[in-house]
């Protein structure tokens, strides 16, 4: 188990492709890399009042939690990591992202951004909320393009290298939330 306090703010290509085997590539392991460059981005950037935190647990899992508010036209909380200078390389023939997490029974949106424009590609999924870890598979061809919440008329995500990853909750209602994330892989 690695120390979550180690400094990994200067990523290298090796950090952006943690490990792989014949069927999987680890993009980000909170267990091994800690918090890294992951940051909170809530609707306060546009005047909203939502509030969230991202902490690393004693077991080195990411703990993302908070309160979504609709006040002041808000309505989302998110965590994201931007790697513009050294994007994550997506292996050829990959088909999906695989998120290992423990959810709270609520819906979340996983998004990625590539060098091909300012839009991101996202997919909304439900979590079980039963207290157990689960693996969420997000097929590339199901990830639709949007920009500031509005659809963009381009083909769905096709496996391009990733410059930004984001996990967002914004279910058009006020709610508290709590999710634990272990890793993000490619399959």
C-alpha cells in the first residue's frame, strides 16, 4: 500500500498508464496514487451553493461527499483531474471504462475530455447503495458529447486519449451524497 501523502503532482507517462495486462489498463488507482491532481469543482464556479469534499481514506480510497443545492441556479458537485500536457493513452481495441466504487444508490455521471474540442463525453450510471463495492462498466460508444450540459452534434466517444476525467452528481434535485472510488480502468 502506498503513502497517500507522496507527491505525484508531476506526472509522467508511466504515471498515466499505471499498469496493464492483456485485457485491462489501469488509468488511475487511488490505492496506489492517492489524491494526485484530482480536485473538487462544484457549481460555485457559476454562482451555485453546492458544496463537496474529496478526501483519501485510511484505506487509500477516494471519498467524495457533499450536498447538492439548487440555490442560485446551481445543481452539481464534481471531482476532476486534468492532464492536458500528458494525456492518458487509451490502448487500441479498448471498449469501455471500468470504475470500481462503493455508491450510495444515487446516479452519477462519468465524463472524459479529449483534445478534439472543448466538449466532454459522458455517461450517467446508477449505484447500488448496498454497502458493497461494485464495478461499473461504461462502454465508449454510449458516452455522448456535451458542452456545459448541452448536447454537441459529434459522434460518441471513440477511445481517443483522455485529457480530463470527471465524476459528477447533478440529478436536478437537492440531495446529500457519498461515494468511495478505488480505481478507473480501461477494458
